[in-house]
């Protein structure tokens, strides 16, 4: 992990105390522009989660719009909490931005299908409480969630969601006349190509907006294709907020709660890596207590999300990258971003517009984002020592177990509902497998190291032809 450049000399705050760049107040105009920039970078990733979940759970556009507003509102509140903090209890107090995590999407879809929306948000609240209770122990035991575990799970998260993106592009009903229509596939392919070209031929901040620009451009192209209908937007209010527990009183099926608690642990793993990276970039390395406060804020997102019909939040990696790009370390920039997200969450008309984006457009953006998640997981696995260890086996078995329900969704149909929810989630099953296998091979007494076989000494022919292929 690279270190940020040396910090400039800290400014003196009132009273003669030295203020760290993280605590620096910037001029209002610059503060506002930098905060808006953070929102633009994370916006697409944040709203994609309710779009994908809403489509998979077969919710109507109006309800999906409600989820989008709730998603933005909760993300804004948690970002404010992370940036500003509450005493010594909550918030990492670093320039981090929180948003809905893809980790929860598949478990939420399974829970909605088996138990209904009340169980989705009940299990989210329970997971939030669980997160608050285990934040401190997790910060102390983070060594049990090394890149071996986190990289494997993040890889599976991305792989498991690619099928969801395909469903949005092609359609969810394979018997429909327009299923996988060539025009829909061409639109999606064009958006993916556009995102690639933006990334290739632009740089800096603009290159990070490729997915957002792809969504906008794809929607404009979809209008003459007859794939859009924004007539319902006129009925939506300009200002408003969804009532708490919109779907009814929360319910707490044990299997759903267990699955979401596992998701919370995975979310902690994501956030830990990103918060440690920001701490290093800003010259303010995190103590275990500060890390625990940041993780506790993730737990609060579960409670907020469960009450306000939102989603679990994690620290967004793309905003971590933006901190490294701009070298701006003030946490008040993130606080402004949180305030902007809260305001956006109070505009139902905006949520309705986003909810009505055509499936091929959302699916194309989702395909790029989910595949990027997979690539991030693979990149994380680069930090793992494979030579002379059993780590390759751990990764292989964990990915295999995780992908089983993706390749064969009904594989656990003969088991009780709680097994279907826990085992049927690629994220949950791969997390449990990677965690337990890592304990077995790397944290138990008497573990052995698998030494690689020594390479044979080159013979005369090999010495003469070092670049020749080995005999088969």
C-alpha cells in the first residue's frame, strides 16, 4: 500500500493548537465543490443497489423510487456520522463516504422471496445491532479476516451478481417476446463500450464518472427506442420522506438474521480495508478504538436502513481513490457530501426518475460495476502467499461452495428454509467456508506448510533450449 505524500505544515487553530489536515476547514466554495465531487463519484454505485434489488424482488417503480430515496438518505446520515463522529462512541472521523454495499443484495433477494420485505428489514435491524455489539471485538480480531478471506469473498460477490446484471439486460421472463432482443443487447453493449472508452481516453476525475455518464447517455438513447416511460414522475412529490417501516412491522426469522449478520461481518471487512487505507493516505493511522468506532457506524447503517427502508452501508472504495487522487484530506469535505446525499434523499421525484431507468441501461452499468467488484477481489488475493501454503485450496473450495447456488439456484430446495437462506447465498456460504478453512489451515496448532517440490536441474537439452516448452 503506497503512502501519501508528506503532509504540508499543519495550520494553527484558534487557541494555538495545531490542526491536522484531516480536521482542516476549507473555504466554503471549495468545500462545496469537493463534496459534490465525492457524491458524483459514488452516486451510481449507491443507487444501483436498490435498482438491482427492486428488480429482482419484483417491486413496482414507485416502491423502487422510495428505496432509492431511503438509500441516499441513510448513506448521507452514515457519511455525516463517519466524518463528524459522536464523542468516543461512533464515527472514524476521516474523509470517508458511505454507501449501500453490494454484499447485501443477494441475501436480501433470498430473504424477500422466502419471508417477505418485513423480514428483509427486520434482519437488517438485527444485523445492525449485532454490528454494534461486535465492532470492538472485530477490530481486535481483524487478523482472522485477512486478504485471503476478504479477497475470496469479494470475488464471489462480484461473480454472483453478474447474473443479476444479465437478467436486467435480457429481461427476467425468458418466454417474453422481447427477451434478449438484439436491440437491448446492442444498447447494453454500447454502454459498456462507452464506459471503456471514457476510462481509456480521459483521466483524473472525469475517468471516474464513466458509469454515471454511461447511465445518462444510455437513457437518452433508450428514449427513441421506446424503452422509457417517465409519465409517473409527474405524480411524485418534490420534497418528502418515506414513513419508517413502510412495509410493515419488522420480522426476525432466525435464518434471515443469521444471513444478514454474516453480511455485516463481510461489510466490516470491506470497511476495515478502506478505512485503514484512508488513515494511511491522510497521515492519521487508525488505532483499534478508532477502527471500532468506524465499524460501529456501519452497524448503525443497518439500524437506520431497517427503520427507514434503506440498505446496509460500507465505506466506498471509489471515494478512497478520490482522496488519493485529489490529496484533499479534510473530513469536512466528506461531511458536505453526506449533507448533499441527505438532501437528494428528500426528493422523491429524483428517486422516481432513477427507478424508471430501462433495464438494459441499468444492467449494462451493473455488469461493469459487478465485474469490477470481482476484479477488486482478485487484486486483493494478490497479497496472499500461495507458494508453500494451502491457501490456493482455501480459495478454490470457498469459491466453489459460494458459486454452487449461483449455478444451481435450487440446489438446496430439499432442505429447510433456514438452510436455503444461508446456504443459498453465495456471499454467506463463501464467507463461512473461507473463514473456517482459514482457521483450520492457518490458525490451528500443528498446521503444516506444504513445501513446493524442487525444480529438477536442467539437463543438456534443457540447458541448450531454455525457452522450449516442457514435454507432455
